[in-house]
């Protein structure tokens, strides 16, 4: 729930021990290397392409053998070659089957026949043509022998007898290319291809027992390549080499134990103000779904703050307000229950997505109960569900206050965190000014909504707004005030910052979409229920079938739209409106120099 504190490591070792020390440092796996050497680092488009391709093919197999290290003494390159050969042959077999099926479809209208030998027709051939019904009158102009085989709603199937392919002037129609095989022969070829495909699938399943050895081989190839690249990034000084890296502060004890066993000297220091260390977010898997969204959109800088936990919970809240139905939440929860075992066995990312999904479902269900919507049905009075129905979606004024209040709170938190990050600098007062201005304007609006004849000019909230604007005007700049010109430019920066007032107003109003989308989702659910009931009551025979179809298709469509709207707009409000106010500066990710599969630091 924070950004890891990093230390800058400078390590010196003997040049003769460079390879061994670098290999050990890769096994240590907790440091982000800093490039010191100015030599051009060799790049490679990919490592062990054949092994990677073979491994991906085997991992995608629907049926797999037990993970093991086979006892056969077969070189892994030969195994990879066999896998690639199987892959190519299988793709060819699938293409052949598709081609046969396409030709059978085209040939079906012509019937099951074989072309006679040329000797039987005195060296004449049969030429097949598709004649559109609209051009049937042109058949009278064909002087060569011809015969109509069949016709359908679109074409006439014509056979023309000629020694050579007729010219377009002789037969002004489109040739039909159906191949040399009859329907019966194509059926035989299809069966042979299906049997061949089954054999290839069985071979693929058998080869999956090599997944583990191929994985280890691929890891070794990647590790060796990354070690070679890392060796080119250190600084060579005749008898010594110098390595620099960033190390998380909490892993220093492990590093010190590692360094005791090697002939190296090192120094640890905090990053200076002119240095820009990478960003390493630290979040538990329970609420790490917010970090996945943050890392995908824009990683915060090292000296900012980690918004992951706030985005985790605010995204859940916004999603629930947009879906606004407890019944839909239960359906989404049922899908999660089915996917739970698979997501739990996956990577750290899949586990975090699983937990975020659970949070979305839980928040959507609670909010759906609060607004009293169960597939668009509102609970009757005098039961437990009606007691829990505390929000009225049709109370536009209250729902507007709730949506805008959520936006104001979101932006107030964003500016508060910016102020906290810059707590040792006067510029923090500018963010405090934004907090006062946004919050003061919101409470002034609430007061006016409750008391329309309110004297705005004497309201306490207006004084808060004026004080906030003054802080923005005076402290938005970050100049050194050592001259009259600097004071003027500082004031100019403040006036420039005040242009953000319109942006703040627009961003707060953007949160109205929470109410609008939630209301539209609830209204559509009610509408589909009404249409289903009217269809059932208006049709004597089959009314229940129409009732069920309208409910199934209507609520299915509304459910999908609710999920799409909740995800898209929920993330938008977090990663655009909120991010623009709360996260200043973009960072780059911490990438540990580590052996694949052996890192002691969770840098997923």
C-alpha cells in the first residue's frame, strides 16, 4: 500500500571474478540495475525462439500428461524440433479439413459425380459454370453443347462440353472451380484427414510430458542472455568493475548476508534529489487489484504516493453505483464462483483480479440492496428487503447529491495526498487551497439547495472558497523568491493555476455519470419486466415463451451493458479525473535483475 523505499548500491569487485559475481548477483534477484557503461548493449529480438514456440504450443494443448522429467535421453533441441514438426503438420491437417469442407459445400449443388476420362469424350472436357438467374436468357447465345444440372433461388448450374476452356465471348458466365474429386472421394479424404489429425493430437498430448524440461531450458537461455546484457551495463576499470543498482530497503539484510560470502566491497546511500529511482509498489494480494490498474495506466513516480488502495475501493464503489442491481450482482458472483478455482491456481495477477472481482460483486450487491433493485423488481413493504431499501433511485435530487458528493470526496482526497507528499514545501498550500475551494463550493451548493433564499455573500462556505483561491493564487508556483521579477512570476503562476477552476467544475460534474448510468440500468430492467408481462398477457398461445425470451434477452443485454459501463466509466473516473489531480509525475517500473523463476522479491 506504498512505494518501496530504495537504496542506491555501488558494488566493486575484481575483474577476474566479474562473471562469477554477476551470476551470484542474478541469483540474489532483488536489485534493479543502473547502466554505467557507455558501450552499446547488445539486443536480441528473442531468445530460444524454437523452444519458446514449442513450449507455448504444448502449454495450449487441451489434454496434458503429468508434469515430469522424462527419462528418455533425447536432446531438448530435438524435442523442440519434434514439437514444431507436430505443430506444422497439425496446422496443415486442420487447413486440409477446412478446404475439404469448403469444396464439399460448393460441390453439393452439382451432385456426386466424377469427371470421365478424356478418351471417352474424344478429348473433350466438362466445364462448369454458375449462371445467375437474371442472366438465364443469355444461354440461348451459347453455341457449344451445354446442359443445366440443377438450379436454386440464386444460380443455374451449367455444364459446357468443349476441348479447351471456352472464351468469355463463347460462354459469358463465371467458371465454377470445384476440384477434381467427387463428393464421395472428398468424404474419404476428410475421414483420412480426421484420422491423421487425431494421431497428431495424440502425439501432441504425449509430447506435453516435456513441458517441464522445455520450461527449464527456456529459463536457462533467458537467464544466460540477461546475464550477458547485465555484464555489459557495468563499468570496467582495468582490474576492477563497478556495478550500481537500486535495492529495496527492506531487503538490505538479505543483501548483507549475500555480500559476506563474496569478495566485493559496496556502499549504500539514499537517492539524491536529482536522481529518479524506479517505482516498486508494495501491495498485498488481497487488495492488489488496484495496483494492476495503476501499473497498466500510469505508474506513479518514486517521490509521489501509491493510489492503488484508494483506486481498489473507489472502483468497487463506482462499479456498484453504475450496476445498481443486487440480482445482477448475484449473477456476476455466480460467474466468479465458477472461475474461482482457476483464478486461484493462476499467477499473482490472476489472484489479485479474483479479489478485485469479489470486491466489485460485494459492493454491487450491497448497493443493489440499498437501492432496492432485484432484476428491476422493487421489494414490497413490510419485509426485511424493504427495510434495507434506504436509497430511492427516482429521488433525483438525493442521487445527484450522492454522485457529486462522491466526486468531491474523490478529488479532495487526491489533493490532500498531493499536499501530504509536498508537506515540506510551500507548494503544498496550493493543494490545500484546492481542497478548501472544492469542498467549500460543494457545501455552499448543498446549503443553497436546502435554502434557496440563502444569502451567498455572507455564507461561511464562501469565505472558505475565497481563502482557498488565495492559497492557490499565492503558492501554485515553485520559484525561488529572490527578486521582484520572481514575485511577479510566482503570482503569474497562481493566476495560471486558477484556470483549473473550470476543470475542477467539469471533473466534479463528470461523476454525475454514476447516477445517470445507474438510473438507466435500473430503468432498462424495469422496462424489460414490463414488456415481458405485457407480452405474456396479450398472447394467448405461447405467451409464457415470449415472457421468458424477453426477460432472458433483455436482462442479458442490460447485464452486459452494466458490466461494460461499470468497468469503463469506473476506471475512467479513477484513472483520468482522479489521476489528473492526485498523481503528479510518471515513474518507471522496478525490474529486478533475477533468474527466471528464482526471484526472492515479488515483482509481479
